[in-house]
């Protein structure tokens, strides 16, 4: 099972999927694609930390989506 954790003002919103359940994989893909259109950053998390990704990987164990942070002067 994999999970996407979308971080936002409401906190951590999880979306789970199972590789053998095409509907749940499609839903997770949709959540990921929406986040990319919203210019969020995506990280594939593993035991050693995270690596930024640009496309959905249904084999990932955990994907974290975070909003971009704007810098100041």
C-alpha cells in the first residue's frame, strides 16, 4: 500500500492506494496531478529521507506533497 500526504492549511490529508486496485491508483494519480498543477512540491519518502519527484510512482511507499514557500527580502 502507498500513501500520499498532502500538507496544507487543514493539516495532513492522506490518500491511500493499493497496486492491485486500479481505482485507488487512479485516485492517487489524480491527487498528485492536481498538486503539480497547483505548483506543490512532491517528495518520495523512504528510510533515508526524501527525494523530490515530478511524476507519480504507484510503487512508492509514501509521497509527501507540500506547498512552495515564497521567499522574502
